[in-house]
């Protein structure tokens, strides 16, 4: 049993490392010319300082939404498993179990609203 746990933990660690590496590479590739703007269009020219400030705002919005989604996924996994077990024993409490799952889903909404508020400042 301990061998299975160790293998599972190693796979999770490897998955997290690969995911972070892929996100880092995608971020480095995608931010190269993100703030380039045509100067002949007559619109506001984005300076390097403004682009740096906006870059951190976009990262903050992504983190707010991402952590909200991850937290909701963890909460729904735990609450959903417990709710399905409870419904299996007592089917009449299904509506109450769905309410708890919806409360956990609210975390995504809070993260999304926070991201929108951050993006609204730019």
C-alpha cells in the first residue's frame, strides 16, 4: 500500500512540475510582442512602463481566477464524494447535498468576479 502511495505522490509531483514548466514556456513565448501597437492608428501609445504595470495586472487576474477554480475543484471533489455517499444511504437528502456542492462552486464565481475587477482597472 505504501508503494502505491509513493508512486502516486511521485506522479503528482511530476505532473505539477511539467504543468508549471509548460505554463512558464507558454508565458515566455506569448508575452514577447503582446503590447505592440500601431502608432499610425491615432490611438493611445502604450509605453513600456504602462505595459509592465498592465502585465502584472493580467497575471494577478489569472492567479485570482486560477486559484479560485483550483480551490473549487478540490472542494467539489471532497463535498461531492461525501454527498454521493450520503445520498446512497439516504436518498431523500439529495437536494441538501446539491446545495453544498453549489456552495463549493461559488468559489469559482468569486475568483471570476475578482479577476473582472482587476481587469476593469486597466
